[in-house]
C-alpha cells in the first residue's frame, strides 16, 4: 500500500506518515456509510443541522493551536495567515447555520387548490431538499477555508448532505486532523456515522466520483484536474453535477485619471495583492491594463519598487513551485514582453515577478492563469482600444477597476466586456479577499467556474439541493415548512411572498 506522507515544503522532508492511500473497498464502505447517514439526516429538522454546524465551529476553535501548527508545517503559509483562515472557516460554518435557521434557501412555495384561468388547480407545495452524499475535493491553497471544513463542506452539510472529502496531497495531516475534529463534533450532537468521511489518494478520488451513492462533486483546483473529473463523471450511468472552480486571470484596469491621481497607492496595492499568499490566491489580479504615458509609468514604477522589496517565499509544494517557474518562462518567451522587476531570491523560495507588454504584443499564454507571484502589466494607448483587448480575455472570478474622481465606470464597450466575463467587479480596491456574506459569491464563466452557484456565500447551499413538489398530499406527509400552520420560514403562498414570523 502507498503511504500518505505529510511533507514540509520548506525542506522537502517527510514530517509524518499520515496513513495509506484509501483502497477501493474502503472508498465503497465510506460512501455506503454516507448514504445511510443521509437517510437519517433527512429526517432531522433544520435546528439540528444548524446545531451540527455550530458544534463543528466550536470544536475547531477548541483545537486552534494544533490545527494551525499542523497546517503551517505542511503549507508554509505562516501562523498569522492560518489563524485568520481558521477564523474565517469557523465563521462560515456559523454563517451557514444562520442560513439554515433563516430558511429562505428552501424556497418554500404553496399554491392552494382552486380555480385558475386554465381550469382547476390541485394543491401544490414545493421546496428544495437535499440531494444526498456529496464529494468535496480539498484545495491546495487553502488547507482550512476551502478544504475539509471549508465552504463546500459547510454548505453541503447545511443542505442536509453528508460529505466525503478527498484530502489534498499538499496537506494530508491537516485534512485528517480536521476530519477527525469534525467527526467528533458530529458524534457529540448525535449525527450518524458517515456524516463526515475522508479519503486519501488520487485513485480514491476517481472512485469517489464514480460511486453510485454520490450525488454531486465540488472541486477547487486546476483546469486540467477539473476536466479529468468531469470526464469520469460523464462516464457514470447516471451523471451528476460537477461544481468546479478551476482557473482565473482576474484583470485589473487602471484609467488615465486614476493613474494620475493615485499611482503610488495603486502600484503598491497591486504588488501586495498579486503576491499575497505567494500569489496562490485564485482571486490574484494577474493582468493589469495600465495606460501608456507618464501617469501609467508612475503606476508601473511604484509596482516595481514594491516588488523589489518582496522577500522570496516558499510555495505550497515543489510541484507547484516548478509549475510557476515554467509558467514564467513561457510568458517571457513571447515577443515584446519585458521583465520589469523581480523580488529577492533565496532558496527554497521563489521570487515575485512583474512583467510588462504592449497591448499589441499580448499573447494567448499571457491570458492564462499562472499560479504564483507573477503579474503582467499591459500598456494600452487609447481607452477605445481597451474593449477589443478585454474581449480576448477568458472569464474570471473578478475584474477590478481603478478609476479617478468622478469617473465611476469605463467607456461602455469596455465596461460591458468586463461585466460579461467577471463574477465580481471590484471598484478602487483589490480582489484578493472574499467576504462570507449573503451577497457574495465566488464564480465566473468558464474556466473560472462552470456553475451559477459557487463555494462562497449563502447561495453555495443551492448546489446540493433539488426541488420536490407534493401534490394533494395529506398534511402528515408534508415537511413542516410546507404545512399551513407553519410561520417560521419565508414562503410564497398563492403567489404572495409571506415573511417569516415568530
């Protein structure tokens, strides 16, 4: 059997043997337990589910020091960053508990029997119900917030779906520790065995998505990895939804007025944003459109000055660091591209890179995500030339606008180009930061994501629900939320939205 090793990315040394890769038989048993757990959980009320999520948050908080220590040892992300990430992780578990308690996610709808313009109507009652066991693939770059206890798991559990996580090989010890903590918390509130499961190994991940008990897959990772999983899912006798967050270049546009007013602030902010977390954020701004001329020069100079002061930093693993090096080489091989500045070099870290190219020399390779601390400045000569350049871009999670005073938007064609390609438009800020809130989401078109609902924000729960309508059902057969006397959730009754009441 193949060992699952926890590796220190700073030294390449094995820290511990976490266990062995999960066998086919073990994967099947884990999925079968998840299916059995689903049959129990779907009979539990919403208050129990919200209590489960809050218990998990409390349990993670109670093991904070151990979780952070373990995650730092095998990610090199540092205690400050990881403490903040754990705080976010616990917050989003509690946030989804609030979503469950509030109840509007159910879309509870009642149409009483009666006459209509097209004839008599039966009594119809509809709401969203859990799909069943869900697979979550942990992300490399967020060992907590987008991994075992992350937003995918939190939203699936909120929906009422048991979760089986495929641990990422970059942080198997952290993944196993968090799975154990969540499992203990679940047991403490009477959750059935199988509510939380975990597997290790790529073969186990492939078998997971093919198992007949699994009803949806959530994945954060490379486009190539996502496409491989989609191919496996398409081979199933009954295909299931795949929710992928895969790659994003995240353009930033700086107007002439913004460059003239705030060059130093924009340059430093841009440098800090695309190097945050060693450039390993999916929202990293990788492409900045900056005007040609003196005002734009000042933005580039400020960015370059900040980059030259950036120390070398260790990436998540040796494979990711090697891919970063190849990506920079591929981009700098293009005609007309210039390496403007590099960060400080030191082994085993990588140095941040700032590249620059004229809009006429922009290549397709520069329009792809390069994971790591590198960004390309594209110099444009006329605001009218922005729209054709932006129309070449793939879809992204974010697009950022740096505008001047009294200049709220771009020229209409350029503004439309960004709005058609981005899931979130950031004005006069930077995109590396994704709040957990009702209004937030974390999506965009392909290859940023392939779905309407994503891993962040209240609508993340929508991925793991399906509509079910009861027609002329006796009250005893109805969920509590669809019974006439229920007032605790917002509902649409005979076409009228009725708010919840105490």
